[in-house]
C-alpha cells in the first residue's frame, strides 16, 4: 500500500483502498455525510454536534474489493475554540494508524497492531448507545434486525400486557426505532405511548431521540408530556424521557410542545433543562423558546447556568440565537444578572 507521507486520515484511507464512513455518536447517533471527513480535516469545518468540546465518532473502515467485516473504531477527537478539529490530535491518530497499516503490510504481527490499543482518543460508548448504533447501522445496510426484535414488537402491540416489560431486550427496542417505516412500527408505537409504564418509556425515548418519528407518533409523545406535566406528583424522569423522544420530532411539534411546557410550568426540573439543550438544541434557535429556557435556567445554581449555557453556545449556530434572546428587552433581571456573572467568570478564567 502506498502510504508515503499521507497528509490526513482521508488520504491514508484513500491510498489504502478503504471506504471510510463516519457516524456521530455524541448528541445523536446518525451517519455523517460521505465527504464529512475531508471537510472536517482539510477545510476546518466546525463539528456540528460537539459534546464537551469533543467530536464523538464511530469510524467505519471497509474494503470494497475484500469481502471482510468492516472495522469499527470509536473516537473522541478534541476540538479547538472554534469547534474545528485539533490537528495535533489528528496527527497523533494518523501516526498510530499509519504504523498499524505498515505492520499489517509487512506481516510483522499475526493480527497487526490495533491503532486504538491504549489510545487516549479511543472511547467505549455505553451499552445502550452501542445497541442503538448497531440497530441503525444494520438497518442502513438492509441487514436483518436482532433476535429481540419480534419480542419487542409483541410487547408494543400489547399482546402480552403493558406490565410484562421485564423480558424486553433493549436491542429489540432499538431495532424497532431504527425501522419505523417497516411493518407499521411507527403506528405500533403511536398506539402504545399513552399506555407505557415508566421503564419501557425511558428505553423507548433513548432510541427515538436517534430516529425520525412521524407526526402521529410525535403528537402522541407531546400529549403524554402534556398529561405528565399536569400531574400533581411530578415524575421528572418521564418528563425528561418525553423531551428526549421529542427532540427528533418535526420542528413545529417540538416547538409547540416545549413552549407549552416552559410557559405552563413554574419550576422546570434541571434534568429537563439539560435534555432540552443537549438533545433538542435546534428548537432553541427560536428566540422565544430560547428566552423561556434561559429564564428557567437562571433559577438554577450559577454553576449549572454557566455549564449548560457554555455547552449550548459551543454548538454551531447557537451563539447567535442565545445572544438574540439575551438582548430581548423582556428578559428578567434575574436572567440578566446570571448572564453577567457568567461573563465575569469567563473573564476571570474560573
């Protein structure tokens, strides 16, 4: 393989005759555009879904001429102040991978050398995140779902009763959400939402936030959120689950549901505020929603305000939306004070 002086990962894979696909693994599990790696490395493209100032990625390498199983590596690449790839981290990874490919070519090791072994850029997604990734990846390749799929469909059709959820496997739920357009799965879940106990609802929400639920399914989730938020006994976990599931819903349904929640609830739980900015950040580009979210956030401890707002503003396109809301003459004095303290902390380096 001609690997002399590759200038970037894209060049290394291209010269090695390898197809490389990237999947976002941080805020939302989803495939990235085919040319993303090239633009991310060479053009300084800001990563669109930063999480704790890192790009969390699944890197999938396969050979179009060899009928071999693809190699899948999970990477956390640090980002600079502009949200672009830190080239020093890229160069380190490039060196490790080049060394691995050369060793494999020379057959100096029976199995080659794993470039991610003891690599600080490697990470292991949680079990649920891996299940969601494998479900979506298999569906994208038109591969069959896992053996847990049929049992999950049976549960959501209520054949066994809504209290019989303990036998459910998370992988089966992920498979259903990865195949909403198949076998009327979207309609199956739509009918089930109002009946689901808390535990299967939590699991379903974790999967739906990475899918594209229909308007009917999204409206069912919005109605469940409205009903739960109207209960005298607050269940923060169910509220959070509904918000996360709605984060992938059509924009108009999201905005309506979240506006209703933020307007009609005096004290939004911290976990719900986190879910809104971490998973449904795009809907906060609406100035009215951004202002409502900020007002609730200003009632949290200052450290929470600083952390969540800094994380949100690091996402491309969100700084302008936040600043527009902050300039709104209707903002409260409490919000103005919290924002001023954030600026002071930033200046002092705290």
